[in-house]
């Protein structure tokens, strides 16, 4: 980590990040935990490479974009581990999430979509660098992570979809927001991964769930409008009955009829 933060060389930085990635995927439990809590305060940019730039020549400038992107991927990977409570390469049993609160599932879905969103921000202008063996290997590892993310998203979308009737309006809109964001990543991710990790079953589920969510939200909104109208009608009727029962007498006092 110290070498990563000292270097101004884009190739060295990528190699350091690649090593960190392998520790996350294959390292010992202790090493993974040390990375997961680095720094102690947490944060979304703890690798601190968002401004990294190697301006030696045009290619190193392009490589620098990959350094910034790759650091963000690893940060998102560790953020996912923090929220889910386990690493992407050691998934929890599907049955365990049945007892989760809706808010917990939505929080997990949000961080998983954040990973996909950052993946889609790949430096498209420098995709030619994939001809370099290191960059090619980095894309392969990231592709494996994304496959795990897709699996985790599938499980949570399935579970939340099964609970749709019991979700509140705000939970439905939050769920729909996550789905819309994930859909927005699809084409951008395809630029990097081409035909890898297409996962037609997942996208079929996303399409179906979105349609059901839109219908559920409209139903809840219409139901809410009916309640408001009914309440307003009741208040109006009560006021009319009150005015019929009482009239202000000339003396200034209310009298009952």
C-alpha cells in the first residue's frame, strides 16, 4: 500500500492494484480483513487515487485513467464486502436473506449497483490498452467480480420482487431507482466486457420486475389519492352537518336546531 501511494508511475500503480485485487480474491482471511477496514474511518475513496496522473507521455496518461478506474473498482469491491458482511468470492446461502428486512436488502442492492455503475465508467477512449497483458488480466479479474455481483443482484431482486405487495411506496420507488440505475449500466459495461457475462436470465428478471414495480407504484399512488379524496369528502360532510346543527343566534351565541 505504501508503494502504491508513493509511486507516480502508472504501470507500477496498476501492478500494485493488481496485487491488492488478488489479495481480496485469494488472500488469507486476515489480509482480507486488513484491507476491508483500511483506513479505520472507511470511506469511498480510501485508496486515494482519484487524482492520480502519470503525464510522461500520451499512453501513460491513458494508463492513468485505468489506474483511477481500477482503484475505484477495488474500493467498490471492499464496500460491497462491508455491507454484505462477506467477500464476493464467498457468497452467502440464498436462504439466509429470507429473514432480512426490506431496508437491509435495498441497502445491499444499492451498493451492488454502485459497483456495476463504476464498472461502466471504464475509460472507453483507451480500451486499446487491453492489448497489454496486465490490463487484459485486470479486465478478466474484474469480469469475475462482476459475475459475482450479478449473482448477488439476482438473489436480492428475486427476494424483493416476491415481497412487492408488502413493500411501502417509498421502498418501491427506492427499488425502482436501483433497477433503473442498473439498467443504465448495461450498455456501458458491454463496451468493456463485450459478450462476456451477458446473463440473459438476470436482465429478463430485471425487465419483468421493473414492469411489475411500475404497476405496483401506480396502484399505491392511486390508492393514496382515493384515501385523500375520501378524507376530504368526510371532512366536508362533517362541516356541513355541523353547520346544519348549529346557527349563530342574534345574541352571538351558538344555538342548536
